[in-house]
């Protein structure tokens, strides 16, 4: 093998995704999927579309989905970009930042894919620690003298902490950096945050990224989207078409459109997860855990006297998988996806035995 090829590929630090176990009967609380299935209308729409969707090539522009999302979010279709999962949307957005002379700013701790993209695309970046209580301090994201950001990215609610930044704080960051693109990754916002989408008409530097994987229970369908100023969206389309990335397939579009059209199911299933999250947080607190306030479909918790890795391993022995990160500052925490009531009860019962 070429020495150059080995040097480049060995130099990469790939993302480590959460485990997708091969065994069926595990209580799977490790990758933040929605515990309830998508709207029944999604399944019907996919079934009805299947024959043509498989026979025909995909629609390269995903017009139906852009129209549905534009109507749902009160924007124009040319303000909507869609991709195969929000990871792909983010990948294209990062490519758009290539060769920017100013760095991309991001928090530590946050979604671990961001530094991976920076490494892959050699994007200069600056990592800004969260405060002691894992909040993002707005002042840290405002230009100071010569120090300016080329772009800023953060999840809101943050992952894996679940902590929410109020919308007025998001707006201060966006307004304070008019020269920088501000990417707000709202993968979990439907579980308790106010979306920044209503701000896009006022701030041409704001790009809000969403996914169908969490609140719409469609992680397997691979659908994500971004909403922003039409110029930002046009830039993303140019990146996508230069990359020749694969368009969303027709099954994904049929399912995603049906999901957007069933607002009642969406609202009700999110409300259920929020109620279960609150109940689980209370129970975990009663078990002695420090539980961070969460606006997401997971909780982030540590026990003052029990090691995080050991707890994760002990749960695993009882067929329950949760996420444990070996990273600095958070290696005592467990990130636990809010499951069905039965799954949450199984978790609490197991923890009672372990502790
Ligand atoms: N952003 C955040 C903050 C996430 O946690 C995830 C899920 N791992 C994603 C984006 C990507 O989700 P998807 O590609 O399934 O849309």
C-alpha cells in the first residue's frame, strides 16, 4: 500500500458510534432512539409507495419533503435542505467551511462527531470548555478583540448532557457573530426546547439542523434537514451536488412526509417521552444519582460513590445497555435513553440491585 495512503488514513480519528447489539432481548437505552414506533401513517405511506419507490430513481431534489417541511416550519422551500440523516447534513455543512481562515468554535463536551469532521476535512477549530455545571456560556462565544469565529456549532439541547440553552441565549450568539455561520444542531429540541427556526428570517448567518431519528422515531430511515437563509441552503446544495451524495430514496421521502403530516401523533409521542423522562429523573435522584436537568430524550447522570464504567458493565450483565463515554470530565456519567415505561422500570430495578 502507498505510504501516503497509510499515513493519511492512519492519521484519522474515526467516530465511535453507539453499539447496535446483535441480541434482541436487551433493554436498549444507549443510542437515543424513540421508544415508540413512528406514526402508523408512516408505515402505510411507505407500503403504498414501495413498488414505484423501488422501481424509479430517486427524486434528486426531494421536492415533496421540502414542501412539507417548509409548510410545517413556516419557511419557504428554498430555505430547506434535506440529507440522509442529520449527520450527512452536518457533513455537507462542514465541507462548506473548508479552507475558512477563521476557526470553527464548538463546546467541549458536545457531539463527538464534530471534531471527527474537523479532523477529516482539516478544519481549524477551537474547543471551548463548558462551565463547571456543563452549561454553555454565551460570553465565550462572542468575538473578543482579534479572536473571531469563522463558524460556531453546538447542539441544543446539548448532547450528551441534555442541557438546554434558552432561545434568547442562542440569539445572542447568532446576533453577536454576524460574520460567522452559526449551526444549531437541534437533534433533540422537540423534547423540550424552543427551536431557533423562527430566527432564520432575521439572521442570514443561522443554520438550524434537525433529524427525523429521535422525535419522529425514524432513525433507520435516515432523514435529516437544515433550515436557514436561502443563500446558506443554496451553498449546501452546491456542496451536495459537487459531492454527488446520494439523494433521499423515495421510501424515505414517503415516510418522512407522512410523519410531518401527522402532527397529532408527533406531539403526543413526544409528550409521552417527556413525562417518562421526568419520572425517570426523579427515580434516579431517589437512588442517589446526580441527574442533570434534561430537555432531551435521555438523561445524563452520575452516582457520587459508584464508578460510571462499572455501573454500565453491571447493567450490561443484566441485559440493559446504556452509554458510557471514556472522555475527560464525563467518565463518571451514564447517558440513558428514555425508554418505554417497562424499560425504565427494568433499569430502576436493576440499579436498585446493583447499588
Ligand atoms: N446531532 C446530534 C447531537 C446527535 O446526537 C445525533 C445522533 N447521534 C445526530 C446529530 C445525528 O443523527 P442522524 O444522523 O441520525 O440524523
